[in-house]
C-alpha cells in the first residue's frame, strides 16, 4: 500500500491524546449514604471490573476512528510498483488521409476518431499526436483540443511504414519509461508491404477503423483524345471499387459555368467524351455526385492558349527537313547562318540546332554554354568536315569528345524506348523489324556521361544525350545518311523541341515533383505566384532570360485551378488535383501481426492502457471504516451495561 500524501501520517501521533485522557482521567467510585434500603435494591449493580472493560472498548474504537480518518486523508492506494513509478509516454497517430473520409457507424472515420481521442485522454496528461502533415509533441489535450477539432484531411499521404517510423521518433530517448503508441488508421493497402514489429520498449496498440461499406466511384483521369482545327475532344475516365451504377451523372464546368452534362453506366471502369472549342482558355472542372469519398468527386484541368516554342537553326546545309518538323502552327522557327547570327536573340530561344556547321567559334562556344546553363536545349549535327579541336573545346564542357571520322557503313538498329523522347505514346510496342536507317560515315563519341538515345548495330552511339545537349555522331545530309527519310526523325527532333519548353499540362497531382516553364520577363527581385480564390503561394522558381522554371512538390496542398501571376498580371493558369491512389478502398490484413494489441475501438484501447497503470484508491474504505467505528462507539455507550 502506498500513500498519495504520506506527510499526513504524522497526524497519527494525535492518537496519544485519547490514550492520555483515558489513563489519567479515570472516574473514581464515591460512597453515597442512603437511608432507604429499598432504593438500593432498584439501583443497577456496577462493578469496577465491568467499568474498565467498557472504557477499554471505547478507547480502542476512538483510536481506530482517528487512525482511519488520518489514513483516509493520506489517500492510500495500491498499484504495480514498477508501472506507477515509471515515467509514461503516449504517442497517438491519427491518420488524416483522404481514405478516412469513408463513413463509419457514427460518421466519417477521421472526425469520429478525433472525438474518441478527446473523450478518452485526460486533459492534463502529456501526449504527442502525429498526423500526416502535423506533429504536436509533448503537449496536453486541454491546450490542443481546439486545434484537433479543426484538423482536416491531408493530401500528404504517408505509407503505413513511414507513419510508424515517424511516430517512433516522437518518443524521448530515455530508458525506463513506459512507451505507448496508439496507431489509429483504416490501414488502407498501399504498394509497400506493411512491416511492423513490436519491441520490449514500446507497447503498440493498433486501432483499425472500418467503414460501413467500401463502395466508391472516382474520376480517375482526364486526357485529350483528339485535336482538330476547331475542337478538342476531352476523355474522362472513371473507376469504381464498389457495386455497379447504372446512371452516374458527370458535369463539366468552365469556371463556375456549367457547359456540358452527361451520364454513364459503370461497373469497374467507364469513360465519356466531352467536345470543347479549340484555341480557347478553359478553366475546367469535372464533377460527379458520389456519397462516399468526396475528395475524388472533382477534377480540375485547364486549357491555355498554346505558346509557341522558339527554335533557332544555325545552318551550313539544307534545312528543309527542319522546317517541316517545326511548323509555324506550333513553333517560331528561325534559320540563319553563323556569319549572320544575332547573338542577342539566342537568350530568347528554347532550342538551337547546329545543322552541320564546320566550326564552333570561341564566341559561339561561350554563348552556347551560357544558353544551356540557363535551361536551353541544343542539338548538334556535325558535318563531315568539322574542325575537331573547336568541337572538342565546346564538348569538353560536358565531358564529351569527338574522334576521327570513320568511313564505314552502319545501320541504326537500337532505340532507347525508356527515353522520355519515346515513352509518351510514340510507339505502341517495341519495334524490331522496321527498315533500319543507315549512315556511310560517322564519328566516334567518347564519353562516360552520355546516355544513348539511338545506337548503331555495334552499340556505338548515333544520338546521345547529356541533360539538355543532344549530340549526333553523324551528318544527316542525304549523301551520308537516309535518316531524314526514316520515321524516327520526326518524333525524335519534334519531341526534343517540345521538351525544351515544359508547357503546363492539363493538370498536376499534388505531392508529386512537378516542373513546368512560364514564358515571361521579370523585373529585378520580382517573383511569380500561384493564386486561387483562397490561397496565394510563391513556388520554388528559377528565372532565366524570358522564362521562369517553376517547381512544386509540397505546395500547393489544395486541389484547384491556380492563376500564375506576375504581380497583378495573370500569365496563364495551372491546375492541381489530389492523387487518386486512395480511391480504392482496399485494406491491410492485420491478422498475421503477433504480440500487438489490436482493436476496432479507440475507447477499448485506452481502457487497456489505463488498466496497465491502474491505481486502486483505498481512502473511501477508510472513511467507511471510520463511520462504522463511530456507530460502534455510540452503541457501546448506549447498550453496554
């Protein structure tokens, strides 16, 4: 037995008072003279012996009464000595990913979990609460309650393993403490295996919250399926993880204006087509009405007016093939010779093509190096009579060198299908039996840091890439090669130009590493911002001449269409959406986890934690004992004769 206030036990010394009173204030018998003997017969006989017994009984009850009261005020209790004296730490993981929007018996799983935590954790107890996007370390529920009630869902989804490791770091690096980790989630299945192990230092409690049903229909993706002179066909794909639906309405908005509506029947997947006018700015929003998860019922996209890509060709040979590949409808194509080159125009270009020039002058070397460093792309097509030293002086900046001209016919037989130039639908499948283009003579490229794009039959490089530099090892004129007549030339050179300026796509997924370019000119110290009706953020950006490279990863966090602003001027729009991976309501099987407390109830888990450190308070029993002794004393005084 232990005492909450052991200092009160000094009051037991007061028990000496009744003992002293009983010992030194004993009543003495006195002789009384009576004249009437009959009266003496009616008097009650009381002997010295019976009087002493009664007094000792009263003394004992009073001593015990006072002792019981003193012990009651000292608040005695019993507990497990090791758990009571040890310091306790509690870390709670609250999964606020979008899958926790699913409805349980008492509403949304996440909102109900917050209420249960508030109801079961004492206000003054020190705890740490971890969510996917916030950490509240070593605080109390009393100071945290308002923030918990305002918590919302996060697009920053953690894998179960990442969340577990994040929670482990919230514990103090102290030994001898009782560590309780309460892991509250729906345990949605993700790509990585859920591997979690208990240890002797941490008591792990898993709370698996289950929705009433796992039906959910989501807008999976939106893409452009066809483009004509006047129209754009927009393909909308839906997916269903529950029971089939015979009539799912789909609405298309431009800003807040409804411009089209249709419906589809969906089993597992479905798609529909919307036709939109071409060359028109559209801030689109596609919505469906599904009562389960809400985050995937809306998808934002935008169609901006197309920006033309600036291409400059320095020609020493025929450039007719370049004019056909870079038409005026998509590109601002400029052709010049090196002698007529205006160096002031280079920083305005997105792509420069050195078309079989014999020599790279010192001035051109310097300006091209600066151009590439600022994000521009360069295609080098050597002639059959180059100044090797001038070429190598330039290529040395990128760890490349060009060797002697080799007079030998070679076929171009190998395509790097994984290269971004070819992995965007250029080939439906890997081709191995097409008519191979060939060259009559070529240069050896020596480099360890160049990636092959196209290769000869002996694995030597025909076209190699080093970041924004694309280097051919052979001239492309008709006397040396038939590559101009090959179906490979158009997707190769066209996609190099397209990727030289990263035009914003239809939309981006929040939480991914997204990069795109905006053509604009900024004043000194000016920056671009992303703005919606409620949010204004300044993304990570890098300014080059006449364009800004924008990179987003952790922000924005809210799905919407944002305007890209230079001060008060809107340049174009860009849309962000939540990742759809949480739309599939499939969950982990936790039955194979051993030695870990598992439950479907938050209240049950906290009851288990409390029982492990439960204190049995005994002061009430001592109060009852004191009252019983008081009653016994009164009975002795009244009935003991």
